């Protein structure tokens, strides 16, 4: 099972070697409601941990998505432009936002594991 | 009423009209090409100079007789919900009654028929009106300078923040951060971002307000300003505001206050006494001029002494030989007073003059005491709703007094399977414009209700009884009344997701539209 980390702001970082796949959690999509638009970072942009990286807009609200860890954007999920519904259908798989090359692995220690995140959302 | 009942009702008439409520198609669906409502003589033979550029085919424009064209727009106007039709409790929007006296005065020929390019000596009365309105704003806010040209609240925010930027530039400082609490209006971070600032969000404490301590933690020599909305979007007064202002000033930053909720504190609290450096005032909210599709907004900004040199032109100067509109930076620089280091100009001419007339009419007809009563009654109305609904609906920050708007969350709908959106849609069937929903974001399923001081007790009581009836229906499992709502409006509930994901922004003939729909599938 791949290693996935979560932030308090409901982003996830799934680790695939040197790369982290970033998106919003299934809990986040359920709270946002139907996603209608996603704005993604440009490939090559260097993101600092916690920096505004993307915007997700649902029928209810537009929200910033922050970089859960630092790194350079290597790929953005262009399929979301035509099909933002993928975020609702598969937030933690096909509905990923972008991939970054991990700059500092130690930053992952500040994030929650899947179990910790689950109990965090249950308390909300 | 079931869906089948509704289908039957819709098809009840041959025309699609229901009683005297007219079903109105688009112009392109009913117009006849070649028809014109204007009967002009054929022009004498004119030789075309268009050559090869002349149209081979006539324009496919829909045409109408004059009564048809008139009826189209009157029918559409009658589908518009307005404060003139009923209670409009949209939170943070201050949808108050627009007194007709304001309209009467704005239509006086001396105000309505003048032109901004007229010689200033011929419009001394109009300049005097601008100055008089500014005097009222200065008096009400205890701020020495007013920039009257911004055309709406967000424009006013930009004006205020541009003056702050100019003041920092004049000090030779470049600061990159603007602090915005999460309970601020959504336009605040947008304004800061538009001017190139990085926005840092300040979280609220448990009770929904901002703590001075939290602001202090975020302040640094890189912070240009704090933008605070007071009362905030939870309808709560920011009690730490003076301490916050002091902390902001100690850090060398400026304090911007969003004045959209000024209706709650009018005549009670003067922003200048709180340490505010700049605040916009929505004349169209607080001072009763039409808005929300009814008329243009207007967002004058009041400034502290520290920012007075940087305000935009034009400014009105009172001289011995009358009033002068100083329109150029060279003129204000020469005078050495307000706008001496002006950041420039935001609008052509001087802003929304017709709105100034209406606002001043409102101020003068209320008088100072009356304006104080405005805010007292607005706060009383909101608290009356709170007290009469708090047993059935849920208050996120506990049952304590609010300001001019009362905020509920959606926990009273727990277990009903219904959402804030369903609840809001059901209000339409009852003849109410829904309250503001899902804002502020800090509260789950927020419902923000601002009744304003315009409503009588009878009007508030009917509204309360309606909401109580709806809550009880929701809790008794009458789901259809909500999920099917609106059932009685000219259109049923729209598919907001589809509309946002695949918006159709241009009318197409039915055959072409069908092709596009198939391609989308």
C-alpha cells in the first residue's frame, strides 16, 4: 500500500519514489460538494510547504489548495480541466491535482498518516 | 405537491402562462426577422461606399412591434425579486428600503441634467452636495478625508489599499504581506492579491472573533496592512479592535477596515476613534441607495490623517471664490493638503453623483439621531430573529447577542438528509429571497440573515413563523418540500453543477443547440 500523508487543510501527498502526488482528500471533496473547476500550478513552479498551489471551486465555494510539502511541480493533472467531477468520483486516485519532486523528505514528519487523519476528520 | 402534480400544473394552460404570471421566451425565440417597431420613411437613394464589405444577407435580428418589445422587458422585470416586493434577508448585503424621497431628489433637473464637463462655476450646487455628503461621512466616522470617486465596495477597498501602498512607497518601504482574518469579506483577500500582496489568513478564536494576540503573532516589518471587517461576517463586533489597531501601527503597518457592515454601528461607533486608517462605506447599503441589480453602487473611502496626502483625485476644495473640483495631481500637490501626494485617479470624473444625492437625502431626512436609530433598529431586528429562532435553529457561537445580522449553522438539519441549500430553496416557495448561504466559510452550512431596520415587527413575525414552519417540516421528514423546491417559482431548481461545469453562455437556434448538447454527451 502506498505511503500517504495528510494535512489539516485536507490535502494529501502520496509518495511514489522521489515524487509526491498531491490532491485533496475524499473527506474534503465530500465537504465541498460538486467540484466545477480546478486551477492547477504550472509545471516547473517551485512550491514552498504551505504555499498556495491550486484552487478548487465547487458549487458552494472556491478554496485554496496548499502545497503539503515543498518541491518542484513536475506534472499537473490536465484531465481535470475537462472533467472536474473526477475530484468527486476519485479524489485520492484519478482526481489528483499535481505531482512534485520532493525537496525535503523530513517535512513529511509534520503531516498526518492515514489513520491519524481519519480520526482528525471524525473529530470535526 | 408531488412532481406529477407540478407537471400537471405547468401544462395546465395552453399558453404556459399561469394566471397573470407571464411565461416569457427569449427575444430570439419570438422575434420575426425583418419586423421593426419603428416606422421611418425609406431614405433617398444612397450610394453604398462599403463595396465588397457590404452584407450579402440581411442581419438575422429578431424584430418586434413597440408594444411587444415593451411587454418583453416589463414581463422580465416582473420576474425580478426586489426589496420593493418583499423581505430580502441577504446577509452582508444590507437590502434596506430605498425611500422614494431619494429618487425624487435625484431627479431634480439641477442634479439630473448636468454634465461633468460643464464649467465648474455652473455646477456649484452639485459640488456643494458632494462636499456636504463628505462632511456627513467625516462626522459619522471621525475621519478627516473622504475619497468619493470609488464606484462600489470592492473598488473602495482597492482605493484604500492603493493609498496605503503609496504611503509605504513614500516612506521608501516595500512590504509584501497583507493580513486578512478568515471572517473578513471575500473581496478583502482579492483586493490585496490584485495589488500584488501576499495574503496571510488570521484564524478566529472559538467565539468567532479575532484576538489581538493572534494578530500580533502575524505582524512583522513585512506586513503592509491588516484588513478587518467589523462587525465581521459572523455578525459579531470585533471587541479587540482598538488593541489590534495599536499593534498594527506599532509594526509600522496600516489598518484597513471593511465598512460594508457600517449599518450595524452607525451613530454608535466612529471608526476614527478605533484607530482605523482607511474604510470604505457602501452608500448603496448603509445609506439606502438601490443596489443588487437595482442601481449602481458607490463606495467612498474615509481616510485617517496619516493617509490623507495619498488619496486619489479628484477632491473638492472649499475656497473663497466657491468650490473647486481639483482633478489633477499637480493641483492637489500645489494645495499641499489632501491628495498632496495623490496616487492618481480611479475613475473618469467624480464617481456616482446620482448615488451621492440619494445618500445625502437619506442622511438628512434621518438626521444624526435618526441614523443612530437606524443601527439600533437593525441590530434589534437581527436579535429579535435570533431569540425567536434559537430554540429551533442552531447558533454556531452560542446564544449571545449579535449585531445587524444573525448567523445560523446547519446542525439543526442533522439527520433530516437536507442541506442548507434545500432549506434556502424552500424559502423561495414561501415568497422570500433566501438568506446568504455557505458564507462565511468558517461556519458549516452557514445561513446569514440580515433583516435590516426596514422591516416592521409584523413583517419579522411572519418571516419567523415561516422559518419555524420550514424547520418543523424538515424535522418531521417532509423532504419533498425541500428537495423539490422551488415548486412554485417560474423555474424549478436548476442544475447548478451542470450550469457551472458546462455553461451555455450564448443562445443558439434550436437545431444548433441540439448538436452542441449531443457533442457534450
